C-alpha cells in the first residue's frame, strides 16, 4: 500500500523484543509520523518466538499488514518463521551467529532481492565496554540508520525510557552510536518516500485500548478497581496500580475472579463507581454475580478481554468469540448491555458510557475488547474531553417501584435516607421475597422493559465510508480497523461499526439491504456470533460472510484477498 512502511522485530520471549518495538514506535512517532504497533508472543516466559511490528505512515494507521520491509531477528527460529513475510527489496538484519538459511529461504531471498545483514552485537557491545544485553540497541540504531532518521530523536527516547533504571547510560549511548554507524550494504536504498504528518504529531500519544480504558475510568469518576490478572486485561490492573497515588483510586488484586466481581457489585451498591476486567475463563467464574446483579438491579461493569479458543485456548493471541458469553452468561432472564470497542479512542469513550449506562439502568454492562486492541499501540492525537458523569440517583419510597420505563428509583444507602431491602430472591417492589405468580410476572416484566428504554437511548451504529459504496462490511471490534485501512485505496467498500451491540439496533442493516448494498458479515470468530444475533433479533441473515479464527487479527492483505476473490 502507498505511503506505508513496516518493521518487524522477532526473537524468543525474554529477549527484549517488546522493548525494542516500543522504543522504535515512540521514536518514529516523535519523528513526525503516525504509527501502529502490533505484538505477538507465546504463553511461555522464555522460548518460542515473539514479534513486534511497527507500521508507519503520514495518515492514521489502525491495523497491520502481513508483509513488512525490514525484519530484525535475535533468534534462529524467529528468523525461519518470519523470513517469508519480507517484501520485495526488503532487508533482514540479524544477530544469529553461524545461521544457515534453508534452500527455500535462499531462493526466496534471491527472487525478491532481499539484503541480509549479520551484526555481531555481542562483539560490538564488548568493544564499546557495554554488557552483552545492550546489543539489542545496536540492532535498533542500525535500523534507525537504514530509515535515515535523526539519531538524536532515538537517543532521547532511550534516555527517557531508562532514566530511572539502573543502567549505564553512557555505555547505552555508545552502543546506539555504534549501531547507527555500522556499515550498510553497498548501493542499498530503502527508498522511503513518506511525507511527515501535517501538524505536530510528535506530541501525540501511543496508547493501547487497555491504557485508554484506564484513563477513561479515571475520567468517569471510578473510585475502585478489583481484578485477578489474566491476559489480555492484566495491564489495566498494572496501569491503575501505578497511578493510584495520584488518583486516590482503590486498586486491589483479588484472590479470584469471583471475589473481584462481588467486590465490584458491593462497591456499586454502596454508590462507589467500580469495575473489573478479565478474560473468558475469568468471566465464566463471574456468572453467578452477573445474575445476582441482574435481579437485584445493582449496577455492574465488567471489561471482557477476548482471546482465542475455549478452555485455556490460545491465551496470548487474539479473537472475538466471546460475544455469546457476554450476551447469555448468567442464569435466568434479566436485562444487560453489551458494548464493543475497536481501538484506543473507542475504549476511552465507551468505558465512560458503560458506567453511565450501568448506573442509569441498574444493569450489568459488559465492555468487549480483544487482545488485538487491548495490547496494540494506537497513535492518538490527544485525550478527548471527558464525558459527563451521570449517576442517575433518585430517592423514592420503593426501591423496586414498578415503572413504565422499567427503571426504579435508586439511592445510596446512608443515614437519614429511606432503608430498603436488596433481595436476590424474586421480590415485590419493597424488596420483600415473593413466590406469587402475579408478582413474579409483574417484577420480571418491569426489569425487561429496561431493554426497550435502553434501545431507544443507544446511538445508531457508525457508517464509515462513501454512501455510494457498493459493498458494506458489517461487524464489531477490531475488524473496523482493517477495513478502514483498505478503504483508503478502495472507495467501493464501507463499514458499519457496532459499538453498542445489545440491545441491538438492527434497523440500519435492513435499510442498507433495501438500498441494494451488498452486505458482508465480518467476524474474528468461526461461527459468526454477531450474525447469529442479527438473525435472532431481526430475521435477516447475511449471504456473504468473512470469518477468521486462526488466533490472528485481520491483516490488510486478508481483506484485499477476499475482495479479489
């Protein structure tokens, strides 16, 4: 694709691949480009292969390409794994001593005119009186020299990153300079001809969706966060844990996901905005608490970070197959709201919206992320203005008063205010347990009327692209990001993004069908869970479908190949 360049670092887990990727992404951003960074890693502490890819351009980037221009490898298995991802005219830089390419790899290198550069980083580090571990920055600065970027920019990022660490910074800078001056292949030119972004993007931010959720929760007035660590939601716990001294937020690592969910429910009952985040297996354990919040009409907010597969599955890889879990987890029938974010901007806004919805409608709210959005770095110009906090508190005579909207008065239990019963048994408007058929029906119908009220209040799905587009992809989550990348060079396609999934506003899908658009369901799962919901709610079934369920996100080439076919 035009005006786009990609670099991939690869190696074993524990070799610093992630650090190299983050340093390069920040440095490229500080040089005036827009970036997107995507990481892959196995679910083991050391070994296997990990990678970190940075794409940059002069326009917004939200997804990765499969192919890349530079491969930097620190391990033999990673070099074998990723060599075939290099573009024609690319370059591979590695530090693997006595490495032998296979015959197939040699032919690929020759056919695609790929340059191969071996750098003995340990020897260079020793020459510069630096520990062997600093050999990584030699590779980093060599790549920086290939890009022909200003070394001072990279040097500043390295200094800022390690300023509070026990590191010999003088030795680090010597290694940076050594890598930057290392001899390049004769006559080799990457031909990077990408103009810089207009405006000062060097002051922009690099945020994951988890970072944005943390910031959004702070802006939403969240006062407590409880969680048990689980990929890909763990960094929310880490971020809020690092900032609690400034925010005053109570941040607690619970002994289990069950406890975390119950602490959230208890805090919300007492008027304290709180939430938790987890992944599939942890969310399963929260099922009983979700059901309890449903019948007691206690606000509950859970971030569900999706990854791939049932059971433990593929725990450090991405997918979007937990929509049904979000829609149906919890015994009995009760109203809930399900939201889905696609990137950092979405995440910052939707966590705030989720708090407001949970409190106004007194229901469980589940905000879906994916490993792809939770851990990828998005380039954000600045943090938007915080959304108005809506506590929707109202004192009344009966806590579960029967209302037309389904929403009863809710007030914080405190001295001087009316007391009320909170009962997980079915109950009458005053909270007293009941087993009378008429009262059961009346209370159950009251609760479910919230869905009709909520559906009216929810925004419509977002239509991205030209109104004249012939093909419209329909989906949720990170599929939006890849489609938007392809739309830059293809005006015949558009995307209908569902941030607010349930209750479902399906009318836009039907209207697009009536206009004669070719609708394509796109999902990062095997069975089309969103499509199932659309069919259930509206009767409409998508004729064209594009699913991906190999634990990888949609890359730009996936969409291009689909359109060609």
